[in-house]
C-alpha cells in the first residue's frame, strides 16, 4: 500500500467555535492567528474501511416519572394573581400593609350624622290624618284563659282520635285470638245432651274480647257457668261468654262495649273440666232467644277459627 498523501487545512480557532468573534487574540508573544494547522490523512479511493466500527446508537435518556403532573404555566400564573389579590384585600380590611401604615379604607372617618334641621321631607310625605300611612298593629286577643283553651283543644283532639280508632275496628272479632286457644267442643250433641256453643280451651287469665259492639245485659253468676257475660248487639242478637270467675268479669250491666274490647278473663268455674271459654250466639225468634251455631256466623263475618281437636 502506498504512503498516503497529507496536506494542511485551516481549523477555526476556539474563539470562533465559541461564538466570540473573529478578531485575533493578542498577548505578549505577539499576534496569534485565528487558524491552526492540522493534518488530514487522504486514503486512496479504492481503499475500503472494512474494519470500521458501526456508529453506536444514541443513548435514549429516560423521562422522569412523577406521581402528579406539574400544573400548566397558565394555572400557576392565575394562582399567583389570586394570591396577590387576596393579600391586598386582607391589608385593606385589617388596615395595615405590613409596614405599620394604616389602610386608606380603615383610616377613612365615618360620615357625621345629618342634623334633623337640615333634613328635607320627601315630596309625598304629608301631615294629613286622612292620608294612607303605615301604622303599628296591636293585638286585642285575650290570652288570660289560654291554659283552659289548650286543655279543651287537647281533649277534643283525643276524642276525635278515639272515634277514628273505633271506626277502624272490625265489626266482629274472635272472642280469643287465633293461636292462643284450642277448639275442644263444637255446637253438637255431647255426653247425652246438646252442647249449645263452642268451647275454646286456653290458659287461666287469657283475655276475652267482645265479639260485637253492644250493651252488656248480664254480668255475674249463672247456674252451670260459674259467671257469665251477655252482650246485646245493635241487631238484637246476643253473644254469651261463660265459665269466668268472679274476678274474671271486667264489665257491668248497662255498660257499652266495642268489638275487640277486653270484657273478662278465661276461667274454669261451673260445669267445667278445665280452663276454657264457653261461647254462644243467640238470635231472637218467635218472641224468645234461640241458640245457633256460632262457627258459621263467625266464618261469614270473616273470623277464622282453629280446627276442632276432639
């Protein structure tokens, strides 16, 4: 391979590369040229650089990661303006700008009141007594009996509430609630005689309810029943409740009752084999009362009875 030829070419000075201008730099040794010499190696055209290394790819600088993105410049500018405005408002209100100087707003004296003599009445103001004008209102209500009026109103409200509750009660109810008794005897022949009602066995002291509205026509001792209660309904029919003790009768003759009212307590007095309520239904027929089966009547009125156990 032939020896390569060389030649010199001018290289810009450091001052020019830094953009400081093209003037020569002088020192004690005299002027220094703006160009320096270097050597360039010229290779023949047929020479191939097979072993020349490939240019390394430029390194990619990773971008920084943040939990929150920085606010835009416009938002930062608005925030700064709001802060400046808030500070100015605070100084105006407190009367101090931070340098012991009173605020113009705080130091402004309040206007003096105008003397009454210098006040000119409006054109539509008149001293005419017949002219329309605003006058004060005076209450003439007598509040001396307020307590009595309040008591009357409270009593009237309670009476209305009781009447409304009475209207909501059913017209016919079961003498004992379903689930607290067992139906042990039906309206049918029993033990060589006819059983004229139904027996509802329940624990002693179970409340007995009036089956209908009506008036108590009997309440007290009765042969074979210990104590009984008879209630005459508005239609002339009578319901009878038997075998209560004397202390288990909670109503008296002549008393008015409503369907569902508690009239007595279950007992076992008279001809009884255990605590139960003997319940009968009487209807007027031919000038006297006749016993009928209460079960169909209760069913017709929508009252459900438990199943017969015996």
